[in-house]
């Protein structure tokens, strides 16, 4: 039986005006023949770095490639890198693919970010932290940990895949650590289909990142004009370039980033309003600067999450997600790196959390309907 989804868990937004401009610009690049890493990608990089308030931005093919390039550009190899277990596999994958070892950190049940106490206790023999701003929230303890890292010369790579427009103390996600890495996958706050971005204030890192995304090469400017064939390979790498179509989409999305974040915060407030004091449903605390890639709730232990989700989807067309379950540390491939480490909070929370539909065009009547369905599903899932 085909399931009709009335409310998907995520949906990118392109207004009719945006679509008109996008199609016109795409027609132009099709005529020009310049389909990858041309003027639109360069313009997107320039506008993005100004939005994030960093000196440099380097566009890539994905956030995964951005993370890999960031680790390589920092010169990290054969080292230990701290990472949360509450994230997508790519975070642990890139640590291994670059010749490093992941050290997993438990989570904070209020923020779903890394547990600060567990993180600080594991800083010995650590070279870097791959810090995921989970669901668009920067940990309130970020600067507390950063001050310790600065003294220990521990590098911080921000995974901002969820955190476009997120802020803390007036500073943007992607401008806080040594390097920031963004995703523009269709489920993210900004969407270009596929695509990523590296942000940094370090010129040396930016230069290396630019080389790594281009097969590890630099090209003589004369070669581009067909007058010389001089290409120099500096590092073994691959093609991680962004396409011009992705660059065009990114420019139009970036223009509306702040309105996207405002809309998502309003939707989150409506979820809180209508789900307050609902039996079986626990709401996470509210924090300033949240960009709300997702809105998570925690189910009480007496509620069957699978049954809850199936009722919402099959009976009401409401799509939810138990994001990142099983968690990274529960995957067989990563268990050898646990070294008998226990992550009890993650084991508990990730078995009960679930994300609700979150996208710009949701209206109050939609949230009212969704939350009424949630209350019904909660009562029937015990």
C-alpha cells in the first residue's frame, strides 16, 4: 500500500520568484558551458563568508567532503578526534578515512549536543574535536570548552550541517572554531541538492582546502586559457568541487536564510505551545540562537516509538524520524573504537527521541493538526 505523506519531515523552500530567477540563471550557464565551479560558486562563497563573518569560504560537493578536507587541511593524521555519537556516519567515517581515530562522547539530554563533563574528561591525548551543532543548537558550554582547547592546542572543527544561521553570544555557527563545515543537502535549512561549504579565518587552511577540493592540484592561470598545460599536484585528493547549479541555488537560498530561521523558531514555539503538558511527551529546554534544523521531542519510556511513528505516518500522513538511530557507537564497524567506553545517556535518549516535521511553509493550523495527531498517537502507543 502506497503511503500518502501529507507532512514530510523536511522540505526545501523555493518561492515562485526564486524559481524564476534560478531557471533564468541556469539557462545562462547552460549556454555558457561553464557548469562547475565558475562565477556563481565564487559569488556564493563571497556572500556566504560575509553572512557567517569569516575571512574565507570554500565551496565543496558535500558536507562530508568539507569535513574530510578540513581534517586534512589542519594536518591531522594518526591522532585522536573527539566526536559525538549522535550524528550521521560521515563524521566518524572521515576521521577514519583521514587516518585518525574517533573517540566517542556521550550526549547532554537537554541539548542533544555533547555532554560537557564527558567531553572535558576525555581531552587527554586529543588533537581535535569534531563538534556537531545538533539540530541547529550551539552548546551553551561551547566557549567554556574552547578556552580549555585553546590552552591545550586542540583544534575545533564545527559540523554546521544543521546550524545555518545559528548563533551564540552574537557569533555565527561556522565562525567559532578553526574550521566550519556546512551541508546543503535537501533536508537542511539551506538546500542546493548536494553541496557543502568550508568557512575559516585562517588563510593557510583556506588555501589548502582550495587545493584539496581540486584533486590536490593548482593550475597555472595560463593553462586555463589554453596557453600552457602546467598543473601541479600537491596532495593526493579527489574532485570535491561544487557545481554552478548548486552555486545558483545556494545564492537564492542564502538571501532568505534569516527569514528561514525566524520561521523555524516560530514553528518551534507553536510546537511548544500545543504540546505543553502532553502526557507521554517531554519537550527539550528552549535556548537562544537555535536555528531549528529539527524539532525533537522525547517520548516517555512506556511509549513504543515505532508504533507511535507508524500511527502518525499511516493514519495521518505525518512523517517523523528517529534521527541517527542506531547511533554511531552502536554500529558494528565503530565498536572497536569504543575501548569499553559506555555512553548511557545516548543509549537512553536516542531510543526515545523523535523529530517532527520542520520546514518554512508550515502554518499554525498545520502545527495544530500535527500536535493533535501526536496526542492521539501517544495515547495509543503505550
